[in-house]
C-alpha cells in the first residue's frame, strides 16, 4: 500500500518533482541525484498511475488473503496459489528474452514455493 501511495503522490506532484530536479543539486551528490531523478522522471504519468493503482489493488487482495488465511478459509489458500502462480508465466517470458542467473533463480524459487503450497494444500473437511 505504501508503494501505491508513493506512486500516486509522485503522479500528483509530477510537475513539482520535475521542477525540483531541474533546480536542486546537492554538492557531492549530483551524480546520484541526477540518476535517481532521471530514472523517476522517465516514468510517464500514465505509467505512474497504472503502477500506483496496480500496487493498491495488489495490497487490497493481499490483505483479504491474509484475513482469509487467519480464519483458515479454503478460498484463501486458492488465492495464495493464484497469486504465486500468476507470476510464473511472466518470469518464463523474461527467460526467453534473456537468461540470467537472477531470473533463473527467481523462477526456480517461485516454482518451488508454488509446488510446496500445492502439495500442502489443506484437505477438504467432511
């Protein structure tokens, strides 16, 4: 939720941040500040809005999932499997774009987590 709020505040204050980056330089930290602001300002307002809303929706779904798991609801376990499983296809796509040790490790870890959750899925009560 904090990421969502930060992105949406950056969107709201986009012009202020852009003006700040043009006018303000800390002595000795110019390279770091320029890199940070250039990378932040290279995000278009639509990208900030999409990312902010997406992060907000994800945080709400995660909160609902946590409540469901607290009360040991079966649908919450399905939601966990769905949220872990939904990240696997984009990771495979990223591997097709270029293999790296980090991408491979992340995919293997996510597959391991998915397998563990699936194999320990709670049995239906009769």
